[in-house]
C-alpha cells in the first residue's frame, strides 16, 4: 500500500508533463491546414493552403482565428505542395484538412492527389471536393477573403462528394470569388471518370433529388417555387424500358403541386437521365440493379448500350 501511494505523485507528474508536451507540439507549433487548392498549369502544378496561424492554437474544427492563404508552383504536385508548406509560419498539420478545392475536377489530378495523401499524409481521403473559380492571388492579398471562403465552403460541403469517391459520379458545388466576396455559384459540375458535365441550377437540383441527397430541394415548376423535403425513388427495369417513380414530400409551407407541375418535374427528370446516359453516366445505377436481378448488367451499360426508354412518374404525398 505504501509503494502504491508513493507512486501516485510521480504518475500525476508524468501525466501533467505529457499533456503539456502534447499541447505544445500539436497545437501552438503547427499551422493547421483547413483546405488544399490544386490546379494544373502549363508548367506544372499550382497548390494553395488555407490555414490558421499557429499563434491562434487552432486545435479545434470550430476555431475562430483568422484564416490565411499561401500558394506555390512546382513541376510536380508534390513539389508544389512542399513549396506552399515552406511558406507557412510553422510546420503544416493536415489533421483538420477536410476540403479540396479544384480549378478543374480532372480525374488524373484527383488520382494523383489521393496517392500523394496516402503516401505523405498531406490531406485526408475523406476530404470534400469542391470546384473553385477565381484568381487565387486575391486570397493571399485580401485579408477578409480566406475567412469568407471557409464560411462558404462549410455551407456548400454537405452535398459535396469525398475524395475517396472520385471514381464514382458526383456533383461538385462551385465556389467563386472576386476582390470583395465569395459566393456559392448556381448549378454544379457533375464529375465522372470520363468527363466533367456542367449542370444548370435546375439540373443540379433534379440530380440531387434523384441521387437521394439530403436537404430541401427548391424547384421552379410552372413559374412557382416548390420545395421538396423528401423523395423516394423507385426503379423498375423492363426490356429496353426503365420506369422511374418519385414519391415526394413537399416542404413546410410549400404549396401542393398541380398535375401540370408534377408532369413538368417528371419531364425534367427524364431529360436529365437521358442526357447523363448519353454522357456515359448511370445516375440510378441501372447496371448494378440489373446485375442483382439477373446476374448480369450488360444490357444497361451506358458506355456500350443505347439509351433505354425512360418513363418517369411523380407523385406528391398529401401530408
């Protein structure tokens, strides 16, 4: 008993020393990178880091310290990122790096960055993907823009795909900025392995509806704004024909759509499904559905088969 009592002060002292060492090494001496920007140039790569200064002890995701931006270029992606890291006031920490901004969401760029993350740890494979439109020189020159950019990134991120999903179709939000402000652009970019497809605001909302993404979708139907809070998408496969049914629940205070408005929404869904199929994008995963049903999805391959005949029906719940 006496030996155990004599050891307690020493254990408390060791624990206190370890906590102080952890706080010193992991918080106050690190530049906390919150987002990575990547672009390809004629000479190589351009990289930017949105970070919080170390004197702010930014060791929490909701830290309120002012953000700053540094950038660099290099012949390789790794050289560009290393150059940006050298411009930081302290050693870079990617523990809170949850976002990747891209001037163009090109598949080779995403594959190369994912491999670099796995090898060097300069980011996270779970980072959200967003497109960025703006001169990055302004982010370093205007003190208020980095904080405004982070605010809009957080607002747009819930519907953005993650880096490890880049081989699957995903709708990327688009952020834009000028010398004064940062905004979330209307519409989005549908990223696929083969190409990037710009979508209008209406097409982007319809895609999110069909993909089952959360949140309230706002659509203009017959000149009236209709909010859809929830949607169940059912698919029935027949020979050369696809039957799609949408059972929608309108948002609070949104009017109950008329028959004409439901038909317009059905037509918009059909047009988007056909357009994406012709671009090689299987929005509703018909190939996987057919494989589960019959053991083979060869007849529903958008890269090989002609566009099937679509029929879309839209129904709204009364409650």
